[in-house]
C-alpha cells in the first residue's frame, strides 16, 4: 500500500534518490539564504527594524542548506546538480514572483513596496514549506537518523510563517492592505503551478532512479495533478489569509545555533 511514509522511505533507502532529494532541498535553502541576506542589507530606512528579522530568516535558510549537505556527507555522497525543471526558487523568479535577483545584486536601497512584495512571496512559499515539514515530521520526526534535522527545520519554518503573518498585518494596518491582498493572490496562483511542475519533475527523476513501473509513476502524477486542482478550486485561500500568530516576534531573538552544521552527527 502506498503512503507518504513508504514513498519517502523508498527514497531515503536509495543513495541516488536520497542524493537528489537532499541536493534539491540544499540548493533551495541556500538560494533562500542568499536572497534574505541581500534583502536585509538593502532594507529602506523606514523599515530598518525589519532588517535583523530578515537576516535571521536568511541565517535559518543557510543553516537548513548545511543540514541537508551534512546528511549527504554522512552517507559519503556528493551533491548533484539540480535539474532546472526541479529548481523551485529559480522557476518562481522566472515567473516574476518575489524580488528579481538583478535588483538584489545592486547596492541600491529597496522600497517599502519591494519589502511588501518580498513578504507576500515569503508568506506563500513558507506556507508550502511548513506544510511539507508537517508531513516529514509526521513520517520521520522520531527517525534515528533524520529526526533531529526534521524537527529543527520544521520549528524554523513555523517561525518563518508566523513572522510573515505578523509583519504583513502590520504593513496592512499602515496602508498596504490592498497591495498585500493582490500580491498574495498573484503569488499563490503562480506558486501552485510551479509547485505542480516541480513536483512532477522531481517524481519523474525519482521514478527513473528507483525503477518505478509506469502505473506507479502515473499514480503519483495523478495525485500531484489532483492536489493542483484542489488548490485551484479553493485550497489556495490558505496561502493568502492573514491572522495574528500565536508566536509573536518569532524572528526577534537570536537564531538557533547552527554550530557544527557541517558535521552530520550534529543533526542526525
């Protein structure tokens, strides 16, 4: 019987599929770390109070990337080049979601509108990340090798999502409400398409690595398409709603230490 846990277990048990899984995750987290670091450096003076929180967000993403790299190192595996069709962050940028990298490479201050766009993009993508980590924590939270890494990343993702809710609500109260709602909806609709396409690409690669029969691959593809249909019909609303989180000032304190992140035993 197929289940999320059995599928992930199959991926984890094979070196090549595990290598792809960790490489995709590490690449995305590293990219997110760079983006947040640049945004923190370019925050306009009117929103400088956000800079430490954005920097904390970036530091967390960098830490996650190192964790996935450490998991590869523990199995004496090298990261692989991420197939373009599976590069979630770059595909989102190509579709105009978030802040363009050419803007972030300049040493010019961002505008308040830029920060609103950054936060709406983050609110949508962090919803996805949080949901994925809920599933992984359910499947592998007590796993002897992956448990600590999964729990740590899941906690961070929950903090990131809470931070996005709180800061967007603060900006909405300052007069950006309509801009935020419009940007959230636009981001969510594009993200759903990119997530579907990336999921199909990753599962196709996994199927080739693991030698899945055509009916099994077709079943996974059907499930991915079904999720997309559900989201298009109304599931997207969970990505655009805003509510004050129970975790207030979630990124206001020091980041959880990532010392030893290059050494797999610290995280597995």
